[in-house]
């Protein structure tokens, strides 16, 4: 049913990814799909990496690690933007198109009042992406 | 999955730049959590200390307006009179240092490593440099400053007890119109030309170098790593960053105050809307609301778009004034004023033994302090958009091109207004109060209604871009150099800047209390900038070229 699963990851908050990653691994195995991890970074130094090149290396390693330990086919795609806090949704929607993914699995927090006016990234992607979207609550 | 968090903070050797090895991890001193529905991620001492101090300052000004007013005017006098030589001397050093960077091999270093590519086109880049750096000031002083210097020069010198009491630059030019025009324009260009842009270039270069090439967080303290070592992550660094937040906030609030008074004056000219506190408060609130929308659209969707629109509008207004005014006189004036600037530059920038004390302290020292207090903000903003440029390209573009544009702007706006006095005997602009002079000048040209409206729009949009980029910068500093901190923090700072501007406009001292704060934060920050020059030199020397 699915052949390409896109998984947005935030390397600065890996602890919040566990459930979503497990879920995407299970789905990938079930459908024999490949997993594409998408990470977004600014060009300024951040807590994960000091340069975009370093970020790319870390994301590649993270994806390779994930692929090996779950025996699925996994690759990484790092996107560098000027203003990640604002542009994240647009970048992820573009990545869905460009990677040709047919399923997006992403972690999100439990919504509250704020989400009525200011949707979470997961909510925004689910509302606008052409692919199926599975939002995993933590 | 293996845990890779242990290697965070230790840079990968990329070979393209000389990364500084440090155990500091960006955001390690941050506290993050949830406040009601909003998440936050802030650098604890810097955010709290600067936030509380600014709130305390605002309360003091409101609670004891008389006492605060006196304290501010004492402070203003003490700093400009006691340290005028220091501001002038330091600014000269910054210009010389920038010129040094252009001609030495250090200029070949590329920001972001040898293979880095620029993020923005030249047009978008210049637009943002300009909108952030001078916007409102150009609108406010474009007509009024050349006019003031021209008038005071015409008035000649006056002395009482051996001290000059007039405000004319240098030796004035009593009664000699041609000489007064040249001197007035040279003095104006001096305040808007090489010196301010050298100040911005130093801060921007330090920030860009130490974050893009050295891998340190994008905050002011990172530039001090060559001097303080790992102590920059402790209280030394907190103090430097907090100072930067103060300087930025007060510098911005002053400009917002100027913007509000000028927009109000323009609306009064055009539509007869009264000039009072209520209108100005409504203006600041309304414009802050527009700035919020821009904040929420981010760097590329908000401030960049607005900056480009504004540059286009400003350019059209410039062309319009140029061609409907005395075109030939302005164009020959441009070259002549530039020569006058070069001619008077040594005398105007001389920091000691000056006779024109009022001009030197009240104009030049205040300007230098104002530019310096803006420098963390403009510098960080310039740094944010300058990755991928070489140091030489960077310094030339930040120093020379904006200076030339300022010369052109002042020649056109100031030149037309002065011609109106000299040729036509039209003195309405000369006689009006500062915020109104631009509109009085436009009044004499065709389509005054439309151009005045464009003038007001320009003031407002420059206000929005300053407020927006200022929020971005303060947020980055108070988040310990993180550029992806939760967006509500930017919203907080944007509202806070507007609030400070409103409160201080309403206080007894009004704009003058803001100006006092600007120069008093400018003074310690001048020391910071001087040390930065040394750090830049050290940092560039170890980079691959």
C-alpha cells in the first residue's frame, strides 16, 4: 500500500521521536517500504551541529543507524533554511512532494487550546499534504 | 539506535574553516518548558536579567517622572560631554580597521567556510541592510539635518566666556551661503557615511565569523572567545549579552519614537489629524500589530519582502524628488558634497581640541552612541543574512555602498530643501519642527499629497521592519544563540518594544529619556566594539584563505 515513508525528525529532541520512529519502522517492514528521514536546520550553529555539513553528516548517520537496527531501507535528507522556526511547515510540505512519499509518519504533542489558532506542525502537514499522514501522539 | 548526544558540541573538522574547539553546547544553559499554552526556550540569566531590568526602568520612569527626567538629562550631558573624545576616537578606529580588512589578504576569508554560497541575492541583501540599518533615521533626518547644519552655519559662531554657544559645525560660515551649504552637507554625510557603517560592519563581521566559521552560538559573547576563552559562557558572557539586549531595545524604542512622531506630523499635514500622545500611542500600537504579522511570517516571508518593497518605494520617492526638484543643481551638488565630505572629514572626525563643542557633543557624539547602541541589532541582522560572502566583499558592501546611497539620499532631500531656501526664499521647511520638515519640503513639489502619503507609508514600513528584525535579534540573544526558539518569544519581544516606546513617549522626558538611555548603553558597548576589532583580527588570521 505504501512504498515511501517520510519521517520528519528533530535531532535536538530525539527523546520525543522514539514512538514515531518505532511506528515507522513497523510500517516500513509491513509494507516493504523505504524510509526517508527529513531534518531541517538553520545555517547558524545550533545545539545539534555547528555547520549545515555537520548536520547532514549526523542526520545521515542517524538514518543509517535506524535502518541497520530495524533492517529497513532508510535514507536521510537535510534541508537548510534561514528561519526554521517559521518555515518548518512549508519546508516539510515541499519535502513530501519532492521525495514523492505516499505516507508521512510524524510525532506530535497532544493538542490543547493553542492549536485552535496555531496548529501544530503535525496538524498543518495532515491538513495540507497530498500523502497520507499519521500523527503519533507522545 | 545508539546515543549520539555525547558528541554534540564538538565540531566535526570540515576542513573548510578553522572551527574553535569548545565543550559548550548551544542551548545548554537554556531553560525550556511550557507557559500556559505557549512553549519557551530561553537563556536563563540573560533573558531574566534584561527583562526585569527593563521593566524596572520603565516603572521608575513612570512612577517618578520628574526625578527620572532630571536624572536622564544629567546622564545625557555627563556622557556626551565627558566621553565625546572617546566616541569620536573609537569611531575613527573602526573606519580604519575596516579599510585595513579590505586591503589585506585577510579579506579573502569567506564567511561560512571556503565553499559557502550566499543565501541572498545582492538586491535582497542590500534591501535588508538598509531597512534594518537606517530606515526611519533617513526619513526623519533626510531633510532636517542638512537644513539644521546649513542654518546654524549661516548664523556664524557665537561665544560666551570663551566657549562656543552656537551649534554650527567647525568654524561655521557666517553669511556665506555657498560655504554654508557645503559645510552643512559635509557634516550630515559625516554622520551617515563611513563611520556608522563601519560600526555596523565590525559587529556584523564578528558575529558572522565566530558563528559561521568558528561554530560558536550566534550571540555577541562568541566574539570574545579569543579574549576570554571558556569564561564567555559564564557571567562575563551574560553581562555582554545583557548589555547588547539593553542597547538594542533602547536604540529601537528611540527610533520607534522618532517614527511615531514623524508619522503623526505627516498625518497632521495631510489630513489634519491632531498631534498628541493618544494618536502616537494608537500609531505605535497599530504599527506593532503589523510588525507582529511580519514576525509571524518569518525572515523570508516577512522582513525580506517588506524590505524589498520599501527599498523600491524609497527609490521611487528619491527619483521623484530628484527629477521634480532642481535636478541639475542636485546632481552637481552630489559630486560637490562628496568632495566637501572628503575635504572636511579630517577636521570633523578630530576627537580632541575642538572648538565647536555643541556640534561635536550634541550631534556627533550622540550619533556615534546611537549607531553603536544599534550595532548589536543591525550587526546581528546583517550577519544573519551574509553567510557565503567573502570578508572583502562583505566590508566593501556594508561600508562603501550604503555610505554612497546615504550621500545620495541626503544630497537629494537635503539639497532640495536647501535650494528652496537659497533660490526661492521658501523657508517653511527650515522653520518647521524636525518631524515636519520632510513634508514641508515635499509640499513645494508637484503631487505633494501623494508623495507625502508615500513618505508616511515609508516611515511606517521602516518602523515595521525595524521592530520585526529587532525582535528576531533580541530573541536570538536571549535564547543563547538559538535561531529556532519557539515563535511566541519573538511575539513577546515585538510587543515589549512597542510597550517601551509608548511608556517612554508618555513619560515627562519623552524622547529625551530614550536618548539618554541610548547613549548610556552606547558607552560601555563602545569598549565591547574596540575589543571586537582585536578578536576579529585574531579570528581571521587563523582562517584558511
